[in-house]
């Protein structure tokens, strides 16, 4: 069993919940970050998880805000100790074709999906390197690998996540810190199920495996990358997409 402290950003969301549970099953102590201002919903989530036998601590914070990331990590480390595993999972979509893609939508997605990965990594990586151990896992997307119509902002941010992961991996490599990204295809979370049913059908038809992914199928890979056993994997981008994109 692993015996580390893991922080999952956006931990109360669809994939985040599956990752928190899978990490806990593997023995990690798990802290779920939730978006600023949503304390009541986060506490309800915490109670639901407890009813299923999962004990998670909560940490409020906006990962798109550099100062708040610093405050968030300091507060966690004061209360719980050093973070050994960071899963940068928080993310949003604000879709629009280039004609309709406002600067605001661009900025929101770049801040939440890309800047956050740097902001959070910056808070923890030095300590991990000093201690000689760390695992950083960044949730990217198949649409960062292949681009997606109407997702210029999201595709750019998610491609950037992998570029950043490769660079950070090189800095951590000799100090016991691995940095990898995961690129899920379409997974049945609220983010995807909010799409029109005909769009979901169209996507499903495109996937060689013939269905959407399940959150646990991504979570189990995250848990392996978070484990001590993954020590020779760094700077990798794990494809979990049912064959939707092969490279
Ligand atoms: N589902 C898919 O098919 C799929 C595919 C590829 C990649 N991904 C990526 O996987 C990750 C998780 O997605 P999901 O499907 O689980 O979506 P989700 O259920 O919407 O989860 C995203 C979580 O991030 C939180 N969040 C958003 N902005 C934040 C901020 N500034 N600070 C802190 N937390 C913030 C959200 O909080 P609130 O909702 O409470 O505001 C939510 O809990 C995302 O990075 C997404 O891009 C998903």
C-alpha cells in the first residue's frame, strides 16, 4: 500500500471523484480541492463519499489564481504535512469557433486548464525534489493531441499541459520526482454528458471501442502513475481514449 499525501485539484468533479477514490483504495491519504465559494456543495460531496466508506479532507481554492495556489498549498502543508502526489485535474470548457471565441473564454480556459498546472506545480515541486520523492500527474486531453473544432482555447491549453509536463519531468528526473500527463478521450462525466445527445452519439460512433470511457478507467492509470512502481515513467503522455487517437 502507498502511504503518501495526495492532493487532487477539482477533486469533487467527475474524474476527480474517481481519482480520489482510487487513490484512497491504494492507501494514499487524499485531499480534494474544490473551487472557491462552493463549500456547501463540497461538504455534501464529502458526506456522500463518507457514506460510501471514503474519508477525504477538503481544501478550498481557485487554481487559476497564483496567490491562491500558494495559500492553498501552505494551508494543506500546515495541517496535513508535505504533499507527495499532486494531481492537476481541475479544468473547464468554454467552447466556441474562432469567430465566436471571445478573449474572455480564451483567458478563462488558459488560466484554469494551463496556468493552474504551473501555479500548483510551482508550489510543490521544490519540496518534492528536496525530499527526493514526488509524483505529479497532469490531466490533459485527446483534444490537446489532435485539436478539436470549436475548442481552440481548450486544445491549446491541453497541448500546453503536456509540453509543460515534459519540461518539468526533466527538472525532476534526477531527484525522484516524475511528471506525466494523462490524455483521456471522452469519459462519461457531467462535462461530457452536458453535450447534446446527438453529439455524444456521433462521438461514440467515432471511438473504436464503441463507447465512452468510464471515470475509473482513467483513475486507475492515475493511481499507477502516482505509485512508487511507476518510477521509470516520466515525461510521458498516457492515452486513454478507446482508440480514438493513436500516435
Ligand atoms: N470528461 C472527459 O471526457 C474529459 C476528457 C479529457 C479531459 N478531461 C479533463 O479531465 C479533468 C476533469 O474533468 P471532468 O470531466 O471531471 O469535469 P468536471 O466534473 O467539471 O470536473 C472539473 C472540476 O474542476 C473544478 N474547477 C474548475 N475550475 C476550478 C478552479 N479555478 N479551481 C479549482 N477547481 C476548479 C470544477 O469545479 P466546479 O464544477 O464545482 O466549479 C470541477 O470540480 C479536466 O481537466 C478535463 O479537462 C475530461
